[in-house]
C-alpha cells in the first residue's frame, strides 16, 4: 500500500476509535445493519457463514462492526470483505467478542442502498445455537462523521445503566476497559484510585520513564507502571507523605482532577484559570484544589453532573469512569 493510502487509512481508523454519535435500532426505511446466518445452529466441524448487511445506506465510507458468539459452540475461521477497499481482519476479544472493520481509500462517495458488506465464516465446535449477534456498528461517511448504531450489549448486567451503555461497549470493544468477566461489567462497583489512573494512562497513550513511585506502590503491583508514569508526569500527586492509597475507591472530584491533568499532559486541553461551578447546587462542597480542574471539565462538556449536582465527595463507579474516559477521547 502506498504511503498516501496508508495515511488515509490510519486517519479513518483513529476516527473510528474515538468518534461516536449514538443512534439506536433499525426501522424499515432507515439506515441500519443486520446479520444473515446460513444456519441458526452449528454442527461440529461444519461451516456456519454470517453476512453483515447494510440497509438503506447513505454514503457509507467505513464501518466497524461488533459481533458476539458462543465460543463453546463455534470458533472464528475466516472473514472477507464484499467491498473494495481496506479490510481489517477480525479481532477477537475476551474469547467471545469480535470486531470487523473496513474503510475505503481516497476520495469516494460512499456506498448507497442495501448491500452485503462482509462475510464471516465460523467453524462448529459442538452442536447448538452459536448465539451470533450483532451488537453495534460504527459507521463513517466520507467526511469521517461517525454514527453508532446500537442493537444490544455484550455484558449481561448493564440494565439500569443505559446512560453509560454506549460508552462501556465502545471502550470494551477497543480494549481500553475490561469487564469483570466475559459477560459482566459490574457498572455499579466502585473504582479504585489505581484502576482509574491505569485507564487514563492507557486510553491517552501517555508514557514516561518510571524512575520512582509512591511508597505504597510495590514493584509487583499490576498498576506499578501506569501509576509510576502518572507520578512522573504530575498527573497523580498522592495524598501526602508520598502515599497514593491506590486500593481505596476514588472520589468523583479526585477522578475529575486527575482526568483534567491527564488531558493537559496529552495536549487535549489547555490549562485555564476558571472557577465557575455556580450552576451546581453543591459547588460549595468541592475542595479548593479541585475547583479549577472541575470547572475546566465542565466548560469542555466532559462533566455534566446529576440533577444539578456534581457530587464531588461521592465515590466514583465503573460506569461513571467509562463515560468520563470516553468523553476525554472524544475531545
């Protein structure tokens, strides 16, 4: 592939990772996506073919489809594109989720109408329903404006967290955030100080030479490197006496403070001396060190609050962390 084409492809892929405007469902006459299966039930050592279809397309330039399947019944065999362009081979995550992606190269008008986009062949491992499902499709037009079409969730425990479903699924499908298991996310669980720092560092691709760490972070801790990077860059400043208290649940205001610092380090937000949190009825509860960072995130639309409250001293939960990380990436 020529250098110019590769540049175009990489730009499109970058947009596919971070850009999203949610749209749910598919109705006759609307743009949407479906799966056609050669059979509902699999048989050992026999092929089961699935076709990804675009319906009533209007200038489809690129797409990324998230599909789930039962790994005890089938395994991925091959996949091929029905369109001319750059096809990204399927990537299987957590043994039961896969993404299929495609982009045109160069100036193209995009696909129109109802057409087959790609075919995926599974090999049967056992007899039974393979539960192959289309979860979502991220579609881009020639201007690289992205729309997400959502058809379900890969996690079984997101009921009641519809406000975070799209963000959780988007981050999970790209490998930025992981579930508690293959089928659960535990969106209401508190997130620790170390785990949120790990998410920030990985999501924003921040790096630095780790030449020291907090006194309560051991070399053997799974978060040693990410916390060390955050300390080196000034994102994590600890609680005093060179302590981080990494396993404690992080408060909402501390989550926002380290998020704002990370945004500045990553060049996604310039430091501004702002302090207007008057739109929130509980703004007086925000600690002095957190006022300016929180105000910056509010101004950028990353923090929106709940019913006119910012709840700075509440502990942050995993669903909230996913929403914050997703918004950071979209800025």
